[in-house]
C-alpha cells in the first residue's frame, strides 16, 4: 500500500517521541527536576560552594542527554524515504519494506502508539512511522501506549513550580536571592586609594565613603572595628553608621565592610526613617574622628610588638578603674586618666590577647 506522510508530520512525531516519550525522557525529567530543586536551594539559603558544582553537573548531564537526543533526531530526519509522500510500503509477519528498503521485524524492539500513527523502534536507534490504517495486529504484544502528554504535563508542572519557588525566594526577603538582589541595588564599592591605616586613617575612609554615596551631615555609631597588620595594612573593616539630617532626624543606615582587606570597602546604604536610634550628641562619630587625628596608632603598635592589631569603637563607655586609658584633647594633647570617667572610647588592642596585653583606650577630654 501507499502511505501519505511528510517531513513536518515526521518531525512532530520524532519530537514527541524522543523528548517526551522515550527512555531519555525519564532522565531528562529527573535531571530537570533536580536542577530546579538546586536552584530553589541556592536562592533560598545559598550554600554556593556545595550547590553550584551540583547544579553545573546537573546542567552538564542535561546537555549530554539533549545532545544525544538531538543527534538521534538529526539522524532520523536525514532518511528522506521515511517521510516522503506516496511511498510504497509492504509489511508482513517477518519483514517491512518501504521505498525499496528492507527491515527485518526480528530487530523490532517495540511500537509506540499515537493518534494516527505507529512508531516502530528498531535496533540502532532507527524509528519508522507507520499509518494506523495498516494492520499491525500481529505485532500487538510489542505495542506500548504513548505517555508523551503525561511527560509534557510533568515538564510544565516542574517548570511552573520551580519558577514560582525561585521567584518567591527573590522577593520580600524570603531567601538568599532576595537579599543578594537587595545588596546589588543598594551596595556601592568605594575605592580608598590606599590599604594602609597609617596613611589613610579613619577620616580618609569616611571621606571616601561620603564622596561616593553622600552621607548625612550627622553620623553616629557604636559598632566600628578595623583590623590591620603591624605595617598598617588593613585586613578587615566593619562599621554600622546611622545618618541624621540637619534636623537630627534618622534617615539612613550605612553598613561599611571589607572582609578581605585591600584598598576598597563596600557600602550598603539603607533608607531608615524612624526614631529607633535617637541622635546622641556625645556619641557623634566626629568625636572619634577628632581623636583618631592624634592617637599615635603606629607608635603603640610598635610598642605592643604584635603582627595583628585592631581599632575598635563601641560607643559611650564608663570606666571605674582605668588602665591604659588616656585623654585626648582638642589640641592633640594626650595624658592618662586617673579617675572614673564616661564617654566615647576608642580601643587599640591585639585581637585574642586582651587579657595578656592590656588594650590602649582613648577618650575625649572635657574641660
């Protein structure tokens, strides 16, 4: 008999079968689901060092499978005699003949059933379309029902659910991705021009940040720490600074950080208008900046003789029995404190050895 077929019909049949109705479909769906699962984990909690290699491996497996399926597809579509119109075709209990080509049915693995077509799967990845008008009842035991619609439905469900989870994690601070996007939108990298605390000083760091982001005129903090080597090389910087406008109203928070040293810091600027952090004149950052102009950081570091050192400011503190506590006057004079005192205090110390090497502490002198 003659069989009406064309390239478009055969292409559709192949796509349905190879991508959604074959043994490859199981693995494609499995790795596709796992890739979305990893994407959900990454966008929710991060753990990039563990999950990114897994996601890359999953993506590689998907690429290998898709390449294999596409190779089979291209191989089949090149066999024009399988889909050219009006091809003479004969089939018997032992042999299939189409366009002069002979195929032994002993090499037939199974038959997929579609709406108007059978797809005969032979060895060596050869797939032949046969119209359902032909009688294949003698091969009924090899007929396998089509599941391509179920596979397509699973693909759509996985895509929708996976996409929704990633979207959910990217919004309203539900996951690590939302925080990352927030930082991307609010963070600025500030070049300091130097990575040496002796050269740039705290004033230089604040000036560089102010030049980049435009800080409020009044600043206050009780959480500032700088670690640096004996030669002054900055190894880390952390400061959480509240910014107040001319009316002393809280407007912004500035998180200034650098975990790996270098001559730059990252500034995360957040708008924060409330009265949760009222302005305290005695705790203005300017008191710290004024003292840092005169504190002999390099000399004290040489005296302590340690490789790792740190400067810290934690706001206003009260001292009953001061040791190594010194006043710093507006003119830069430094002298010991002999009585109990309270005020904004800068500490210069050796991290982890505070009990062995007494920190040097500085407080502004009030006349």
